[in-house]
């Protein structure tokens, strides 16, 4: 099964690429990838609850 994901990255990232991550959400899963490895790089999958907990801790 193939999922068509809409990837987004921070507006602070700029347009030149570089050291960014992209995030996409589908149902109860959040996908995270390196913006330099689009198409051939690994993708991290986590549940929405786990992602929310991670973001809350990172924002501290």
C-alpha cells in the first residue's frame, strides 16, 4: 500500500535545503525524514501521541 504524504518543513528552514527535517501526518502516524534524503532516505514513523510528547519536551 502506498500513501501519498504531504511533507512540510519549518518556515525557518529557508529555501537552500541544508539541515532540515520534513514531517508528514497520516491518520495516527507522523512521518519524519531528512530533507536532503528525499526519495531514497529512511523515514521515521511514530504515533501521534509519541510525536506530541516529543515536541512538548523539545519545546522546554
